[in-house]
C-alpha cells in the first residue's frame, strides 16, 4: 500500500473516531447537548403557543425590592416546586395605585386564597416562560396566578 492511501485511510479512521467520541460525550453530558440541540422546556402548554401553565407548591420567595421605597412597582418572585419535583421561578410586578398601575393591573389576574402568596400554598400560574432564567413571567394580558390551600 502506498503512502498516499495510508494517509487517506488514517484520516478516515481519525474522523470516525472523533465523531464517535463526540457523540458519546454529548450523550453522557446532557448540558453540552444544549450547544447543538435546543429542546423545549418540560412544561405543559397553556392556551396558546406563547403561554405556559405551571402548578406546584410555593417553597420560597416574595418581594424582591429593597425596603423603604414607596410608591414604586414591586417585583415578586416565588420558587415553585412543580408536580414533577422540578423547580421554577414565578414572577409578577405589583403596581401602586395610579393611572399606569390601574392599566397594568387590568392585564393580569391575581387570585390569592389568603390575600397574598404564602409558603406552602399550591400555585397555578400562566404566563410567558423565559428558559434562560427558568422564570414564568406573569405580565401580559390574560396571564394569571391563583393560589389554593392544597392541590385542587
């Protein structure tokens, strides 16, 4: 066998070897897979493609704004343990009484059985999912959060 054929055979073997190692690495390290494959979040779809519905128990969270600020919108973020045991953040902004706040409040529906979200409440929410921050944002018209004392 001449040298030219040996080099081509070696190049093909090397290419096959690199391909097999790459595929094996992606299968064994799913976080690397996201570089090449962008799977959909494991969240049940809501009423439209843009909306996502989640449910589960609130395990932590609350108002994220510094204390002492008056008459400013308040951002709330809660960590929810979903029914499949995965965690997700649920976020909404509460606006103080004003013409802007009145418009924003009409967009979303907040229904808390105790008047506020509490740790241990069962939460059902529908909004826009941001995969980068693993957050369900309740901000658009038709979005909602409701809480219950236990899973309905």
